[in-house]
C-alpha cells in the first residue's frame, strides 16, 4: 500500500472512531495570523472544523501569534489579522460556546510548557524537521532560535489542553509527530500526563491559487474569504490562461485553467473534469466567469454574516476574551500538573494563583 492510500485508510478508520465516540476527542488546531484567511484555509481546514463541531467534538483554535515571527522580523498587522480571522470563524459557523479561540501571547502557562518540552528533544531532531527546512529556505533568512524550536512550541499548543486530535495539512505532519514524541518522552520520564495526539489530514484536495501554485497570500494568488464580489473577480481576472478555446482539465500543461476549474468545482460540489466538459469550447473567459460566479455564490452568505458581525467590534473582542480566559484556566492546570510531576512543588497550594 502506498503512503497516500495508507493515509486514506487511516483517516477512514479515524472518521469512524470520531463518529462513534465524539466525546473521546479534543481537537486543537490553528493557524498563524499572517494575513486574511482565504479559500485554501476554508476548504483545507475551516469546513472540517465546523463539521467536527457539528458532531460534538470539543475544539480549541489557536491563533498562533508567536509563530508569526518565525520567518519575519515583526508581527506586522497581527491584531487586525486576528480580528479578521475571528470574523471568518464566526461567519463560517464556529460557535464560540463550543470552540475556544485564543492567542498564544495571551496564555503564559502554555508558553512555559516550552521549557520542559525543549529538554525532551535533541538539537539533531530539531534540525531534521523537513517543514522547518523548507520554511527556512523560503524565508531566505538565517535560522533563528524560534524558527528551529517552533515545532516544540506547537507541541505545547496541542498538549496544554491535552488535545488528542489535530486537523492539519500535510506540511504540519512532522510537527504532530514531534508532539507525539514529546508526549511519550514526558510520560516515560515523569508519569502519564499527556495523550499522544493523532493527526487528522484533510481529505479535500489542496486548493490552488489562480496561478496554479498552492494558494498563499505571499504568492498574491489567493481569494480571501472576506473579499467583495468585485475583488474576487479582479483576482480571477489575473489568472494566467491560454488561447486554446477547448477547455480541458490539465494541471500540468494548463495550470491557470486547472486552478480555476478546481476552485469552481470545490465551490459547487462538482469535479473539475465535469466543469471542463460543460464549458466545452467557450474559452478561458467563460472559465473565469464560471469561477467568479461559483466563488461569489458559495460565499455570499458567509460574506453577509461576516459584514453583519463586523459592525459590532465587541463581538470579536468578547469571543477572544472568553477564549483566552478558558485557555488560561486549562493551561495553568496542566502546568501545575507538569511541575508537580517534575517535583517542582513547594507548597500545598496550586503554584499559580487562579482568579475566580
Ligand atoms: N503551524 C500551523 C500552520 O502554519 C499553525 C499552528 C500553530 C498549529 N499551532 C498549531 C496547527 C497547533 C495545529 C496545531 O498552519
């Protein structure tokens, strides 16, 4: 069995276990607030999170603000990126009563887990992480201490709440593997505290940007969830197509056309091949028109809800305040447990004074 088929089988089995006992799972996942959320995020993970929530799985979402500065000097517009991301979560259907949304920098006890966790990994293991290597290359910078160690920080994100299910894209699999190693080693040395979390790899295909490369804000090929209809049309117009009027789905030779067909198909629930057949010999302009309509229709309700929510800034502020409060309570309990297991308990009182 090849790796792809093996992953598919494992995901099928995991899906059945989640369906049977949603109460046994706690999801922790998240993203770096480096820009606006786009269709790649939506079809890659957000839709899946909403589905998990619908099945009754408790979910934690980290807006990984400290992870923003792994590959750049400053956090940029991080506050506005966080605000906009929460709007998209809410508009997509995440219910703040069931999903805890928080930011790294607001949860000190989570960050402190990094210290014992760093003692559980070797420098060689850190240097071996293929995703860190690729991101370092893409950043064109020299390796910072944070870039090298952020997968351990990500383990703290996951383990602070004893998350045991981590929806991620393929590129984050090495980080989940490192988290499993850290959980195992901590438990071996200090006694059973942490679960060994399982990755949940999204089954929807990677969303291409309008140029055929992976959709990414830094490539300028992304359709943001919060764009207007006209902004959407403007991005699609930039897609590089060709003059062969007979439309085929050929990602190798016609990446621009293929990307638009894939995007439209995801939005309408068909396949890119079917759409190509339907468009027939109507040319690239027709493909663009179909793609713009598909995206604008699919996200019309999302954008309407988003605009309504955006009218009252206190909505987002309250979601974050409640999420950060809950994340802090849980992180402090876990940190107390960790310190106790390590023998770092000096009074009978909990080490961290808790508010009410
Ligand atoms: N590294 C993830 C990304 O770039 C974001 C992230 C941070 C994350 N902490 C996490 C994902 C914990 C899953 C679990 O997309």
